[in-house]
């Protein structure tokens, strides 16, 4: 008996093949129904079109990792997106964490942030000596990220540009002041 005998060309047109395909269709329908029931309601957005009809859209669902190696050679792993990994199931949120890249030079810290689909006027920036906060809150898109800066900066020196969905913030570094007193060994 050769291995192709049960699969002769008539088998594909037989009743058992049709039954097999019907079972697969049923399995896919059940899986789709179960997955649809598990989608959190926060991920559905409803908007009205100019003609008055309402459209429900799902998503987007974004989650990822960014791995960079610092000047000290230690890798830094950061997550981004709008899904927070929680047990037993991940919890999606409406607010996304954008992808961020921080570059340090001897005199500056340059922060590059991907903020696609927003207008320059919708971006809110707030800086302290050690942290930069970025927020966007529009009906279509919501972003929020607090970035711990690798060195102290002068918040008043901050300059920001936004072009083609990329925000670039440049901050001047501040000299670290030595604090404390010298102790003489006797």
C-alpha cells in the first residue's frame, strides 16, 4: 500500500472530505466567536462619518520592546504601546506609550519620540531637572510617557521640534554640583 492511496483524487470530492471541511469551518467560527467575546470594550471606538452613519473600529493594539545599550555597556529594555502585561490577561488601555530614544552628549540630552497622527499643537511637554513628560490627549490618539533623564538638565533650555510624526526635544545638561564636606583623615 502506498501512502497516497487514501488520498486519491476522488477523496477530495467525497462526502467525508466535505464533512471534514465543514468541521474545520465550525472550529474557526467557534474560535472567532470566543476571541470576539474576550476583546475588551475599551478597544472599540465609535465615530460618526460625514453622512451620519456610525462606524465601530477595533484597535489599534500596540505592544513592543525597545532594547538599547547605554554608555556603561548595560542593556536597557523598555516597553511601549497601549497594552499593560498583567496576570492573567493583558489589559489594553486607550493611552499609548510612544517609542522613545534618549541620546546623551557631554553638553546635551536629545530625546526623540515617535508620535504619529497628532498635530504639533496637541503635544504637551513638561520638564524638570531629572524628568521629561510627554502627553497628547485628542479624541483620535492618546499618548503619555514620563522619561527619567540620565543626567540633570536645565528645563528652561529645552527646545522642541515636531516633524513627520517625530518629536525631538533637546535639553542642555547642568554641571553636577558637588555636595557635602571634605573629611580629613587623622
